[in-house]
C-alpha cells in the first residue's frame, strides 16, 4: 500500500507524528551543535588574515542561509495552503515565521560583530546586509499581519498572499540592492570570505548548518503543535489525548 | 452616496468584460475622488511639506542639496503614496460598497485595475507633475529634472499597484495604517533604488537608460501580477 501523505495533512494525525519527531531533531541539533562548535572553536586553525574573529562565521553563515531558506519554505507552505486549502499548511507557515525572523536577526547581529574587528565598522550598506535587513522587515510584516487579524482563517490566507508576494520580491530586492551598492561605493567592502577556505573550516560550517536545520525543524514542529492545540481546542480528538485529559 | 454611484451599471454588464470593468471602476473612483478635492489637496501638500523639511534638517548648501534631492523626492513620494493608499478600498469596505462591487459580473481584477488607475491619476500623477518644481529647490539642473520626472512617471504606478495588495490585506484591521507601512515599504525598496538611481546615474554620466528600463520592467511585472494578488486580498477581506 502506498504511503498516504495526505493522511498527515490533518492536524489530528500530524500532531502525534510531530510529537514523535521533535526529540530526534532536538537531540540531533544538540549533538551537531556540540560537534560543530568543537570543530569551529577547537580544531579549526586561526585565520592568518582575520585572526580569531572569523570564528563567528560558524554561527553567522548557517543562520544567514537559514534566514533565506526558511522564507522560501514559508512561501512554499503558503502556496500549498492557497492551492489545496489545507489548514495544516497555513499552520506550518505561521510556525516558520518567528524562526525565520530569529535566524535573520542572528545573522545580522553576528555579522555586525564580525564586521567591527574585520572591516572596522558594525554596519556598512553592503548589498547582503541591506537585503538581509529588508528580509527581517518582511518577516516582521508577516508576523504583524497575523497578529492584527483576529479571524484565524482570514489571517492564514492574508499571510499566505503576503508571503508569496514577498518571496517574488526577495530576489528583486537582492539584485536592486546589489546594483545600487556597486554604483555608489564600489567593492570597497565585500562580504565574501577569504578566497579559499581550509577544509576543516568548511566542515565546521556545514556541521553547524546541519545543526541549524535540525534546530529549526524541532522548534517549528514544537510551535506547530502548540498552534494545533490552540486552534483545535474544540476538537474531540484533542481532548482525548492523555496530556490534555490530565490537565 | 457612494452606493448610489454603484447602483447604476454593473448589473447589466456581460460576465468577464475586462475593459468595461476597468473603465467603470475608473470613472466611478475618479468621480468620487473629484468630489473630495480637499482630501487630494491635503495629500499633495503633505508631499510638498515633507520635501521642504529636509533642507531645514540638513543644509541649505546647494551641492549637498542636489546630492540628496532625488532620494528625498522619492522617499516623499513613497510616503505620500502610502498615506493615500487607505482611500483605495477603506471607505468602500466600511459602507459595504466593496462587497457589492465584488458581486458584480465584472472580473474583480479589472475593477481593481480601474481603482488603482484612478488612485494613480489622483495621487501619483500630481506627484510626477510637482516633482520638477520641487526639484528646483534642490538645485537640480534641467536634465536631471526631466529624468526625475520620467522615473517617477514609470515608478509611481507601481507604487499604487503594489500598494493595492497591502491596502486590501489590511482592510478593517486594528492599527491598519502603520501595519500597511510595515507590509508595503520593504516591497517599495527596488523602486526607490532604481528611481533615485536613475537621476544619480545621469549625473555621473552613465545615462539613465538602465534604471528606467528596470523601472519599466517592474511596472510590467506589477501590471500583470498585482491585480490578481490584490483581487485575492480583497476577497480574503470580504470573506
């Protein structure tokens, strides 16, 4: 018998599945973070140009990747919701937004801390930094729109439209900022790393990226479970759950 | 009063009539806008005042003014557009007219285009016409003024088109206007960059063609895509 994907589009069957998956991803994230930090801060050599300051890339680069990827995933679930009208897709999109915003914020914050010793400034209007800042505003927009609408169904649909419009705009914003920047000040400041990266550094970064993935999945699943509990509070299956029945 | 204007024609329209839908919504919204000319004048005055504040806050020195001028005029255009966006749907939503409009046989997308066109004619176009005069205050020479007006002419319709999505999404919400700013201003960023960049490129001798072409591309993409997104947003708000 074929595996019934659609079965898990119902909150009632996804809720226990998510509950089973969370420990795996949470422990995976913890272990991978430990390994990644050990490689990044223990094994990787000091960079001969940037000194010890470069080590923040083990947090900075994975969070920057996640910040953009999470937006795409959010847009994907939004499109799925608008196409198939599956409530769970909208809940997934809702659960992803705060994680994406946090990742964007971490990327900006660590970038500033890396920029201070390396470029001599916390902030430059570099193309990547600027578009990352605008991405943060886009996340805030989706979260604020959700918060402003009381009817959850309207909030789902409005946020889905906004996420899709934003997803189309993200590449346009990125390239516009990039061209703007090259016109204004040339490549005096560039966010690109040293041309060739030692393989141990790359390994550390990839392990940390994997850790960021696992963390994001665990957190989003946990959040989607609370959203399900909140929004399905009238449903009979929810009250039959042992953890709900006890409380 | 607005319901009376609605009651005339769409009931007899042929289903799926796009251009008549645009024309009807355009005529109706223009008529309504021209009945409240004071409101339009206030929005233009807002534009003029914002532009006039920057020299006071920075410097009356001519070379510096001409450096920041195009950017100031564009930022003020974004803010003026933002301020006038609630007019697109809010009044019709509040008195139930929007629901009747959505029920008409015309495609909702065509009605949205008509409304956006009326919005642009009453807010965007006056900004385009005023900009060269305000640009004189910023010591921009004639060539730059022409480029500035051309960039605004192509860019301001996109402001209205994109803004329609935000205006529809925030219909009837608490803190709607500041929320609208948060939703829409990040999406305006490319227009701001290309628009103010066109003037900058002319000044530096590169020519404005590239920037104006990009603005034109943005306009075409917005013209094709935003009516569907805005109409979907209106339906969501009416649900």
